[in-house]
């Protein structure tokens, strides 16, 4: 390359670099001075509270990958949520998490994953219950440090459903049968066609499943009672798959206060004694 | 200096320039494509934000591609999440002097309505709702969160506080069975189709579910409007015209958007409108 062209291009590029740098810094400075909340949204690394949307039903990574498991378009991967929260909790700019709950529930393994994650993370984790916190939703909110809820939210549906595919004796494949832990859990559950199943196999499945789901529901109630510092009997009263309003949940000590995301942010700001910002994250 | 070195230096300078410029432009493009686009308006005029609240109300619209703060929450109907992410943050801007919400929804989603109403109450600027069309059931909860409720003279308030419920079930070998009921039909619940697949306890539980939520909705409306609850409880089967709603204290004025904007002009002079509906 000829020396004079090199110097010319070099000069132009140095000027361009200064121009671009000046534009970049003045743009950031404009946002920081005039609209600090917008600056924080795009450039801020400190003083963040992470919103974790639990908008959908919790399953495990294994369930998601298993071609035989029943799937819905609302499935959320609890393993990925746990991984994400643990990684974020190591970030010094993160002051805590808000679980934004709108869920019909999920399976018991995903509930264990979320419970363990909440226990393992030392930062405060609070919940904002939106439309629904059913089944796993109420356990998730109970494990958190504080619960904001709408007086009209649906919360509860404590109980377990056992599902099994039984051999179809009149054809190929399996017949799906469900056994809920209580009658209020079964309102939406279809009855399986017993004429397609060996009656002895069905009775055996049902008897074993009933024992399992009833024991499961008792464990469920115990876990919520412990997490919310309530007696077993107090939670048992709203067991059996019953659904409460948010108002009743606050009256019974299963949620703390009526409020929304703005109230949750204030909760953190009062605790930290400074202004914080919410960081929105995608659904998993 | 070797040619390779020269090219490397020039390339580095070029990439660095592109990076500084590109990263700022990328953020600017994101802001321009959001409700915060107004920040690049240098006129300094006061701003009035107009937000339509229409279609089905929802708490969270499930969207697997949800990016965290985007517009997709408001593509069909109106969600509380959209209000939380996109509307409330606007209230931090001092140039925004008024919020106007145009409510035209017959939704019966009480939780979503309560969430939206709560966010409207948290906005520090003056808030006004204009009720348009046939607004009923839960949607009046949204309106009751505003400082001022204006009702168009042809609008109606219908079945305030009514809670609807629908349960569908298909057992193997049978057709789908439906149990559809609401507060105003609650007295027919035991004679309804619900009996075909729900037992007495389940029906009683359903009745309690609906009545509990109806009562809470009525309490929220009465409390937001500082009215005795009796003024709300007898409106379940009623359709109210604007003048009836005004007489009962359910709204503050009869008018429309143009009259509201004239009123704002008389208070603050020239202003710009940020119409959130245009972004949908």
C-alpha cells in the first residue's frame, strides 16, 4: 500500500472513530441525564431486580425432551429456570428475584427443582401472583420470602393427580387414566374408558394411585404449611383442590399483601434503601 | 511498515468506529420502536398519552417468543402485563401531563381488570377514562381506577360485577359436556347442564367460587369510587345509560374524547398526543 494513501485512509478512519465515539458517549450521556430510567434499562448493570416469568406450567427438561410425555404450549422448563436464576444470583448487580406467577401448576419433580433453587439462592426471592397460582403455583409462592397478590387471583388447587397409560385390551396402544387426590381436583379430568381396560389391572392401578396421590397431597400441604409458618390443619382447610381468591389467601396467611410488580419493586427498594430497576427476562 | 500491519490497523479502526456507532444506533432503534420513542422529540411540548383498552382483558398473554418488554402483549385485547411493562414506565417522564384511557371492553376477567386498575391508580399524573360502547362486567373495575370517569352519551354499563365461568369436559366415549354459568344465572345452577358431570359438592364449590369473586369485584368498584356497596350490588342484571350512570355516581361526566382534549388544552395549552393505539 502506498504511504500517502495509507495516511489518508488512516486519517479518515481516526476521524470516523472519534466521531463514532463522540456520538456513542453523547447518546449515553443524553439518556443518563434526561431519562435515567431508560439509560438503566439499556446500559445499567447495577441495582437490578430480575423478573422471572412463571407464565405457563412447570415441567422438567426431561419431560420436554421425552416424546411420550403430554405437552402443552404453556410448558416451562424448570431446569432452565433454575439454571438461569443460579447464574444470575452470582451477578453482583442483582439484588433479588421476583417470580411473576401465572400458572396452572406442573409436575412434582419440577416443584422440587424450584423449591431447591429458591432454598439455594441467598438473595431475596419474592412472588407477584397474577391471574392464577394453582397447584405448583401456590407452592412456588409459598417458598418465596414475600407474596404480593391481586384480591381476585385464583390461588390454591392443592393436590396431586396421578396419570397412567393402561393397555388397551380391545385394540392397540394405551388408555390414559387419571386419579386425583380429591374430587375438586377432578372437575376438568375426563374419565377413562374402563371397557377398554382389564378391570383387575384398573382396580390395582386405582388403589395404588389413590394411596400415592393422597400421601402426595399431605406432603404438599405439609411443605406449604412449613414455608408459610402455618399449621398443617390451617392449610388442610383449603386443600382438596379447592381454589381461593387472593383475598382469602391473604386472610389465611397464604399470601402477604395485595399488590403488583410496582409494589414488589418498592419492597426491594425499601429493603436496599436505594432506587432499583426491574430487568425483564424471556419465558423459558 | 508492512502492508499486513497497515491493513490490520485500518481494519481495527474501521471495526471500532462501526462498533461505537452501531451499538448506539441499535439501542436508539430499540427505543424508537417502543413507547419511549417520544424522548427524541425535542419540542418540549407537554404530552398527553392516549391508551385504548379494548377486546379481551388478560393478566398475561402467553407468548413463547416473549422478549420481556415488547409490544406483543397488546396485539390482541389488552393485558395487564402490557400496562406494567409499557404504560406505567411512561409516567416517569415529566413531559407527560395526562393519561387518557379509552375503555371499550365487555371482558369478564376480574383479575386482569383489577391489575390494570391498580396500575392506573399508581400513575402519578392525572388519569381519565372515557367509557365507550358497551362496557360491562369486569371492565368497569378498570375505569374505576382512574381519577375521573367520563362516559360517552351513547355508551352503556352492563351487568357490573358479573362473573362468568365455563367448565368443559370430554369423557371417553361421550360428547363434550359444558357447564357454563355466571353470577346472574347462579340461581339456575342446580338445574343446569353442570349437573350432568358435577356432583352436588362440586356444584356448591362452583357457586361459592362465583359468589366470592362477584362480591370482591363489587367491593373493589365501590371502594375505588367511594360509593356504598349497595350502589353496586343491585346492578348485576342492569344496563345503565350514561345519564343513569351519572345519577348513581358511577361516572363523573358525560362527554367524549374531543371534549376531554379541549379541556386539557384549556388547562395546559398546546400539547402533543402520544397515541399508544397507533403502535399496536
